[in-house]
């Protein structure tokens, strides 16, 4: 069922937007597409507006940093309610230029999720109406879930490196 | 049948030292005020997580903090004597906790309940305040994760001891002003 969905969606995207898909694969029983970051907006728009696919619901949007630490990514989870179909989209870009177009014009629900992704990973969503921090303190000057920043609070001096593996 | 032993030496509030005679009792005003304050501490519960759940048990009938004169919770800081901070305080909540403390009228005491409020606890992370004593002065720390209701009551009793023995002039003293100034208050 899901493998068939992978095939259908791949064919449809390739017909409409050739070269947009980098990788289309099954992750366990879940269809996952890696999309080029300059095509992600067009792909999302197509997946939502195509009457047959009808991925009209954005379940989740979040950031990810690849293990080599040089790339940042954004992951979209899409859902088609009437047929109960789900897919996952990934897109990666250079960590030194973390910019991708916003999805708020397609899915209004992306507003807060993109703010959260900006808050924790520093991804700048071009065209977002209000791209400011949503969860962390406004004065924070780092993006805490990026691997270059330590997770621990840096103001503590009562923990020795030897005991706590800093 | 076992005989029921009647306890006669039960003391509710021990009277302060003083001169006693037929029809009169003389003592220091400071001691009387301390006694009155200690046995009617109005707590302001600032509960953010599991320590707050333990506090609910502390207030309920089994442990019953009312036995020690603290049954009247004050949800307005202006009418509270004792700020009980129970739970993890995120850095984003720091300024709010501080504002609550500043709104309380003197004299005021602070009880830090649990590992998180006292030191950040297991949350050694970018988003959590590493102990509330970084933003407000604390009188008594209660250890535990979370502490049992007995421990919270013990902490309140320790505060009562502080209240009983505090000089009436302490809050006007330069040392106290200096303490507040070190936290940037006033």
C-alpha cells in the first residue's frame, strides 16, 4: 500500500516538476522524499493542490542537523485525511546559508512550526510574516539545538569536567 | 484492652521566655510578634512541576500543613509571607518569579522546594535556571526529587524558626539592604 503510494507520488512529482526529487525511498513502511531545497515550495504547493494527491494537512514541520554538521534540514509531514495517506518530505541546505521559502502561504499552520524551527535551528524562512523566537527567551543569541552549541548551561561552575564529561 | 495514654504535655505554640507571676506575663515584644508571625505564615505556592504535586499532599488531610498555621494559601503575592517555589524554573520564567517576589510585602521568606528550584536539578541545560538563588534570596532549601511531604513540612518548620528568632530591625538593616542589592532588587 505505502510502496504503491511512494511510486504514485514519485511519478506525479517527476511529471510535473522534473529533477525536484533527490531520493525517494521507503523508511520502514513510510514513504520519504528528499527534495532539492529550491524546489520544496513548488513541491508542497503541488502536493496540496493536486486533486488526486490532496495532501491538505501539515502534521508537523521541524528542523534537523545532519551528522556531518555541515547541513541543516527541514522535515515536513503531510497527511491526506480522506484517503488516510501520509508522506514525509526532507530538504537539506548549507548550514552557512540556512534559507528556504516559507510554507505559510500554502499551510497557515506552518506559522508557529517555522518559528520553532527558527528558534532552535536558525533556519530563516523567507516570506514568513513574523519570524521571531517562540519558545526560548528573546535575549538568547544562540540556536540551542545546533550541534556547535553545548546543551549544558554554561553558567554553572560547581560541576567538574572530570565528573560530568564536559 | 490497652489503656489509652493521654498526652498532657502537648504544646501548640511554645510561649517565649519571660517573667511570669500570678496574673501577669512579661516578655519582649519582638518574641511575641515572632511567635504570631511564625504560626500564621501565609504561603504563596509557586508550583511548576512534580514538587507542586507533593505540595498538594502536604496541604491535604494526611499531612495537613494547617496544623502549623499555614492553611491559608495566598494567591496574591501582596498578602503572602512565604514564597514556596516548587519545581523547575525555566529561564523564561525567571523574571516572573522575580516580579512575584518583589510584589510581596516585607517581611517575606522564601522556601526553595526540591532539587530543580534549589540548583536546577537534573536539568543542566540551556533553558533552565540553575537555582532560584540566582535571582532571589532564599531562606531555606528542601532537598529531594521530589521531597516527601514530611520534608516540605520540615522546611516550613525551619522557616518558622527563622521567623521566631528574627530581629524586628533586620529588614531595615544595611546588611539586608545589601543582600537585596546584590540581587539587583530596589
